């Protein structure tokens, strides 16, 4: 096996996931929240691919590709909502969006 050990990949994946989780919890801008969610998903993908490389199978890589497809669709819907809210001059603060509760 050439290259870094799997523990290094898992360490980077954990750092990416933790950074994304902090971004989701601490920021109030919907755009930053979406970017933080993407960072969390990329950290999870890196962990999946690292375990797939460790065990020699391709299932982790296929699952990571499906997660990327879901993440791309999530970005499209989220950015569409953010653009629609910005065009109506609504506040783009996550804490002030209580009218969405129903």
C-alpha cells in the first residue's frame, strides 16, 4: 500500500466534518450553512473512500458517488431558495426564519 496510512485520511475527514458541524451550529447566513453542510458531506465521503481503500472493495466508492449526487441536488435546491429569498428582500438570517415552521 503506497501513500499515507488510512488513519491520516480519517483524521482529515474528522477535521473536515467537525469544521462543517461548527459552521452549521455557529453561523447564521444560509449560504455559509450550506457550505458547511457540503464540508460535512465531503468529510464523510473521504472517510468512506478511506475505508473502501483499506478493505479493498469498491462499495465505499460507489456510496460516496451517490452521496455526491445527493449533495449536488441539495445545493441546487438550497441556492434556489436563497436566491428567491434575496429577490423578495427577505432577511437571510437563519434565526429569523421562524415563519417557515408552519
